[in-house]
C-alpha cells in the first residue's frame, strides 16, 4: 500500500477487475507478486511518488472464490495475455463485474507483472462469516 491507505479499504473507482460501481480490494498470494504489481503501478506515474510503501500480510476467509488463475481458462472467456497487460481494462472489468454480480466474494486471477496470482476481494459480497485480518506489516525500502 502506498502512504497511509489501509489494506482493508476497497477501491471504488474501478481498476482491472472491478468496474467503478464494484468495490474491490486487490491482494496477491505472495509478496513478490504484490511488489511487482505495485512497482508497475508506480512506474505509470509521471513522477514517482515518494510516500512510504507498506507490505501487509493478511488472513482472508471467503465463501465463494472464482478461480480464473489459469490463463487458458481466461482465454476461453475472451481474456488474452494482451488484455491482462493493456491499459484498457474494459474486458477484464466485464469479467470482474460478472463475477461480482454472480455473488462471488473473491476472484483469483493471474498477475500480468509476475508469475504469481492475485486475489480480488469483492467487498460488498463478503458476509458475516468472511474474515479480513491484518497479521503483520513491513515498510518497503525503495
């Protein structure tokens, strides 16, 4: 996370796997993938932000996670490697919006920045049995 943005605060403006009307928290299954995703995002800025970065280790318990981490399966849905890397996120948002609409509280997707997997948490589909607990935090050196 950049600055003082809490890890449990969802993105409501829209990103790759969530249209603007769908609140989502983006996580990765391993630290290297999370750092690669963050580094890519920071690299898009015209001037590199100087705010502190924090890597959080969290424990999640979700009830309905759609596993689209296999790129071959994603291609069957029309999502190619190019869609994963492109700045136009419309196609991926359509898949994420559908996953949310179908009631999933999470979706596993491949990272375009690293060989790992990301977990997108659809905040408003989480129920009282789900869990989001911050276990630890670590400042990331530049």
